[in-house]
């Protein structure tokens, strides 16, 4: 009953030239299989076969041929499989006794690869494939295998040639046959079964069959890779868009580096083409130029070229036939050229298969695939994108000669566009309602008047100039003066003064506050005098007063910017408040008038801003809420958006997430039809942050995704990067590691310390490292954490630097890079010690001890490091007297862990016979450490029950190794007592282990 003893790895140097026996050969083949798929790995396998032949051992040649078959199968050179397989089969027929059990199983397993491989090569006659199926069935029967794999292969042949009746019968027979050692793994079988259901039009059933693979219950070398790819279109067709997006991000990450996955790669390209992500499709196309020309697997090349034709055909349809696109090497390609090339190549390949099969089925399926239509206009993915492709304006329809004669109905049909009177009526209606579309409505009036040569009256021309000025922002400043002149010409002096006030406000908005104050002075004095004489109305007067209030508010910002470290003076604040209240006093009695209600609402918002400046956030929130409510009540929800966004910020500062969320959702609802893309991005991002603060990471991710999409639409790279940073964090918190990694990687190119702060860059790299660790990409995780650590190295507070260095060390250790891990742990330890964090330092010491034990320094250096870890913990205990102090309790826990790992390390260092004198000394020492660990954990009470149980179980094994059955049994029963009355999985596992050890001890005693 060995507990800790073990043996080291087989020795030997690396490299093909060092193969002297079958053990060296197996090591070299294992190393080669771990290399990336592709011709380089295949070439090495070919050299390994040569080396195997020189050994003069038949089994070595058999294993080397099997290795060749495996790497060929998982590469673009699948056509090379047939020669080594034919040789293997001949060797089996001549001397089956040369094959061991594993190689016998492997030979029969590869029959399935041959069936698929033949089907994928159109130069192999269908009759030969059918003959092979018969041979496979015969050999499987002789070997005592089920017909399940044979019927699966028959199904593949029938489905490929379009014999759907035979395919259906073979499918039924496949599922009815018993599963045995020759059946494909559960994951691969479920992929094929789901594919058939999707082919038969039952997408929901396909996804039901695929669920165990998608959920990770069944996996293999190529699953869930292909299931994720195959699920994309069924999910789009069923409208399950969130899942489709997730499967694309997760699945593409899996197939990206696998050369053999061209068909799955094509599925991801097709998804992009049919979900409005043509730009991403082109990015994917650029990553795999060899896929255009690799000929070893014609069937996957057909899949790829058909989808390239679909993608580039979409671009041509969008009017982008001249767009530069990635294509086969050696020349440049436009979308139109590549579409024609890919379509031609796909048709030629399909014709070769149809000629071989004697059916038109492959060609028909290929044409259907190339003609597919988009399933959604655009599905935001969250990853960085160059934005929409530059789609030009729609082309005018081609001119055709009229087939009618003058005077016919077609020639005399009235123009369906509205005339000038109707346009004027609509523009006046929208102006009265303060509708955002009023600007465009007056522009339409201007165009119609010019087209008709109509002479508009002065007031209408004033409205046109006034609204054009509003629409053009700072560039429209001269037009306000023109509008004022026309209003005056029309006899409305009050509106003329209002137009001049609007121009003065624009001056303040552009930072020219002195000029704005000068420009507003005269209109202000004149409109008050005019209003007193009943020469103008409340509307016009309120407009001028609001212009003056806006300038006063802008003046506060100007003063805050010029006085270093100081806010605006009290006089400026008082003047601003006075100007705002003057608006309220005039307009509030008239809120039934929509225009005056808008002035009242804006004034409440200004008072809210003043309250916020004074530090009264609660008062500010109340005033801003009143502003938003006034806008909505007046039927002006589009104006409420800005106030609702401000209310969201105020409520967040107050910790009122409920009202913050309510305001953010209202802003999105009210602004939806009227916002520009950047506005959509900002509001979705604001809501995402509110939801994230409340721990609702799923909905937060949805809105961060929308924010990233709208930022891309707006061309706002910095905002898009921030949205992706947030989105990645929300996905990470849901355990959606692959999606988060894709998003965070795409955020980094646009995240800058200058724009977003170096803390954001570090956090993104940190999160990305966590994702990569969960995905098993430890070396890449270490790279991310080391990059983040390099930034954090310059920060005044070094805790993050130490933590990142420690995380990088752990990742390097998992990546089996001990030298690099040792350096990183040393760096982390020095940082922890510099921070006075003894426990971080102790953990680094223990990690270094394990690296030393496995390396050239050996157990001597490892013991020194473990002893230092113990001393550091004991020093803390001497320095802290209070038994309830957190530092002391943590020191006890770390001391227990140090003794536990010390004992484990000593026991694992045992080589040779367990009963030797050296082994007994090591086990005695290890047992002493485990006893100290258990005692330390016992002093911590219930908080350390699990750790104590683990130490006791380790002591049980050591007592048994030393032949002390009574002591071992007593300790095992002690563990049962510790875990009694607990029903959690951890306690259950420890009880089960204690019971197992007791049974072994009893059996040993009886023997």
C-alpha cells in the first residue's frame, strides 16, 4: 500500500538522433504529437519511422506507422494516410503476433479513418469505397467487434452521395448496434447524429443531441470543436442568438490553431457571412491563407471555397466588389475577383465528387450553400472590429427604355413625394413639438422650395436658417445672425432676439465665454423691455433668458479650468443660480405650453448641476429627477435622456443602484429612436456598469456587448475598448472563460494608459491571465501576468506587482517551465518580503522548494527552502501573543501547510524499496511533519477541519508504510470522527478515503 513513494521519469536526451530503443522512440513520438498540427509535425513523423526501422523491432515500426497515420489524419495532408495504413494491414496479415493489444486495437480503429479518408478523395472510385466497407465489416466480424462502427461508416457514405433512404436506414442500424471498443467516442457519435438531424431540418433535436458535448460531459481531440461549429447555423435559424455568439467565440478559439479543422473553420466563416459580420469574416480569412491551396483533403477544401464564395458574394451584393480582400498568395484580390474564383473552384471540386458518386448531390448542396441568405442583419459579437465595411450608397437602377408612350398612365402618374405646402405643415408641426426631426424637416422644405423655384416668406426662411444653424452646431454660428435678420424682417423682433441669444450660447459652448457675455447683453436688456411693453411673448423672452443662463453655467466651467485647483468663485455661482431662477420664475406658470415646459425642465437640471457642484448629491439627484420628469410629462422624452443619464451617475455616487438602473433604462428607452451611435454606446455602457456593480453580470454583459457594438458603429475605438474591457470582466465573472478571453484580447490593442489609465490595462491583462489559466493555456497566461507586472512595477504600492509575479510563477510552473517559474517565484518572494507580507513570502518559498526537488538542485535545496518557510511562520507566532489575532491564526494555518508540504516532499523523495533503511528514515521524518501539521490545524478548531483531515490521512499512509497498522487504523478512525455529521462533498470524500484505507489495513492484517 504505497502512499508517497514514486519513481522519476525515464531518462534520455531529446532529438531524433538519440533514439536507441523503443522507449526513446515512444518519447520522441509523444513529443512530436504535442507539436502544432501541420507539415512540420508530419515530416518529423516520417523521420521517426526511418529511425524505428533501424531498431530492427517490428513493434517499433508498427507504432511509428500508427503515429504517422495519426498526425496525417489530424492535418491538411490526409491523403498521405493510405500508404502507411496499407503497410500496417499487410504486416497484420503476415504476422499478427507482432502487434500488441494496443496496436491491434489501433489498427482496427484506423479502419474508420480510412473510410472517411477515401470518401474525402474524389479520385477514389465509389466502388472501391463500397468494397472497403465490406472488408471493414468482415474484419470487424472476425475480430468480434460490433457492427456499430461499420453502420456509422455506411451512413457517412450514403449521406455524402445523397442516398437519403439508405442513409436513414444505416443511421437507425448504427444507433441500434451495441457500443463496443470500436465505436467512436460519445462526443464524435453525438456530433454525427446531430448533424443528421440538422440536415433533416430538425435543428432543435440536433441541439438536444449536442448538449452533452457542448456542456463538457463528452470531449475528445476534436470535440467540442466541431459541435460548436456545426451548431452555429441551427442556433441562428432558431433565433438563439446569444448562444450562437457564444459558440462562435468559444469554438473559433479552439479551431484557430488546428490545421486539420478547415471544415469547422469554414462553418465559422459562414456564420460571419450570415450574421452581418462580414468584416470579421475577412479577418478570419486572412489568418489562414494556406486553406486556399492545401489539396490534401479536397472535401474540406470544397467546404472552405464554398463559404469563401458566400462571404465575398455578400460583399459584392453590398456594392463592395472592388474591396480589397485576403485571398490565395501571389497576387492581390478584390471581393468580386475572389468571389468568382472561389465559386469556380467550389464548382470544380463539387463536380469531381459528383462524377465519382454518380449523383448531382454534392453540387446541389454546394450551390445551395453559396446562395444562402443572411439570417440576421447583424449580430454584435463583442470582439474588436474595424466597424462596418464601407458600404457605398445604393446604385441607381439600371436605365431601361420606356415601353409606354407619352400620355399613358405610367407617364402621367403623379409624384408620390409630398409637395411644399405639406412639407411646410409638417415642419411647423415638428417645430411646435420641439421634435428632433424638425431640423431635417426644414431642410426638406428648403430643398423643395429650391427645386420648385418657390419664394418663401421671410419667417419661413428664418426658420430654415435657424434650424440649419441648430443642426450644424458651432459651424452654424453665422446662420443664427441670418435667422435673426429674417425674423426681424418678418416682424417678430422677440424671435430675432431669441435667435441672437442662441448664437451667443454657441459662443459659450465653444469656450468663447467673454464674447458670449458681450453677445447676450443687448438681447437680454431689449427682450425684457419688449416683454414689459407686451411687444413679445413669454416664449421668446424665456428663450433669451435661457440663453443667458446657459452662458452663466458655461462660465462656471471656464473659471474652474483657469483657476488651478480651485472651483468657480462664489459670485459666478450666485450669478448662474440667479439667471436660472429668472427662467423658472418666468416660465413655470406656463408649463402647459410645451416650449415653456422644456425651459422649466432645463432650468431644474441646471439647478441640479449647481447642487452637485456644492456637494449636495442628494439634492442634485432630486432636482435632476424633477427635470427629467418635467420633460417626459410635457411629451419631450428625447430631451429627458441627458437628465436621466446624469441622474444615473448621481444615484450611483449615492449608492442607490435601484434608482440608477431605473434612470439608465429610462434614458435608453427615451433616446432609442433619436440617439447617434456614440450616444447608444454611452448609455448602454452606463447601464452595464450599474448592473455590474449590483452583481448582475449576465444583464451587465448584454449591455456591455451593445455598448461595444455601438462604439464600433460610431468609430469610437477608445470607448469600444473600454466597453470590451467591461464585457470581458462580466463574462469572466460568469465563468465564460473562452468568450472572455476573446473579448479581452480584442480590447487590448485600443486600451492605452494615456486614455484609459494603466490600471485598466493591468486589469485587462490580469483578467486575461485568469481566463487563459482556466483554459489550460498556462504559458500564455504567464505572459499576460508578466506584462501586467511590468506596468505595476512602477506603481508606488507594490502589492499588485507581487501578486502578478506570483501568479505568473504559478502559470510558468503549470507550463512545465521550472527555471522561469523559479525566477518568478523568487521575484514574487522578494516583493512579498519587501511589503512585510510574510505569508506571501512563505508560499513562494514552498513553491520554490517543489521546483528544486524536481530539478537538478534536488532534495537538499528543497529541504532548505521548506525549513525557511517553517522558520518564517514560527517567527510570526513568537511575535504575536494574542491567540485570537488574525495574524497569529493565519500564521498557524501557514505553519500547518508548510509542515504538510514538507512531509509530502520528504516522502516523495524516497526512491528504491519502501522497506529500506533510508526509506524508513524518510517516512519517519515525513510522519513527524504531518503530525505537526495536524496539531497546528487542530488548534484552529472547526475552521481547519478539512486541512486537519488531509494531514491525518497522509499520516495514515505513512504509518502503514512503516508497518504500524494500529497507529494507522487509529488515525483513520479519527478522520471518520472528524467528518461525522457532515454531508458536504469534501467531508464525504475524506470519509470514503478513510474507510478505504481501513479496509486495506484490515486486509493486510488478515494476510
